[in-house]
C-alpha cells in the first residue's frame, strides 16, 4: 500500500475510547473501546470489535461517562492485559480514524504502548477544513443526516458509547471526503487535510468532542 493509492484502499480502522477523563492524568483509565475496520471507505461491521475494560478501581460519576458504565458492570469486564493482544492485532499498521482522534491516541498509547498504528486521520480536522460550523461528533452526524444509519449499523449502541461513536466517525469520514473532493482522493491527500501527528496528542482538546 502506498499513500498515492485511493484512500478507500488504505488500511483504515475507526476507533473510539471511553475513559475516566483527562483530569485523572496518569491515572486515567479506559472503560470501553471499539474498533471497526473500513472497507471501501465504509465500516465493515462483520469485523467490528468492542469491549468493556475493567479499570481495576471505582469509576467516578462524571457527565461524559455513560450511566451504563457502572462499577458493577466494569468489574465483570476483561483487564487491559487480556485485551492487549487482540487489540494490537486489529490496530497494528493501520490508520486510526476518529473524531478528535489525538485524544483517543493519548490514552491508547499510555495504556497500550505496544500498539503501533501507521497514522491517524481526524474527522474533526477534516470537518474544520470543509467549513462545517458544528464541532461535536453528534452534531456533525446530525448535520449530515447520518444518525439513523449509525443506529442501523450499531443497533445496540447509543451516542457516547464506544461502538456507536466509532461507527459515527467512520460514516462521517466518508461524508466529509465526498464533500471535500469531487473524486476519491489518494491517502496522501487525505492525510494532508486530516492527518494527525502522533507527537501532537498532548496539544489536542482535553476531552473528546461528542
């Protein structure tokens, strides 16, 4: 795969993490993660992956943490060490697609340092380039009339949960690309407009825009 090939041929995987929050600093924990590969620029739901993760400690009640992510539920989830090998296989060498993806990368890299993706594509960055006035993922999905389709592909999910937000980012990427380019761009062109450098994760907005 070269960056001059169409973006739809690139090894892309949409990703979303739900965590305890950046104010926990070094103690920030991942509570839920979802990864959905893209095929032809669309989410390949047959290969979708989602899991809760046991943080090993009580989780404070914060506005952005879904009510479904309770201590009782998370206590039954696998630990990060159990999730690590499968997650690495799904993300290794792929381009991570997400909304404000640098925030997800910051936490992912901290908790799973052995995962080595090829790069990152930020739908928030691309939305800004297209001139979209909305910034949050949920608002953009609504603006592009994608809410119903996301719910069809993730019928057991809901906004602000990892799988729903992952599918939303994948569909939003396709919509933004279609608006930005009259014909499918190369991966290189997409990276030039929406690529996120690994070293910039500390500069990203502290909370993922929902």
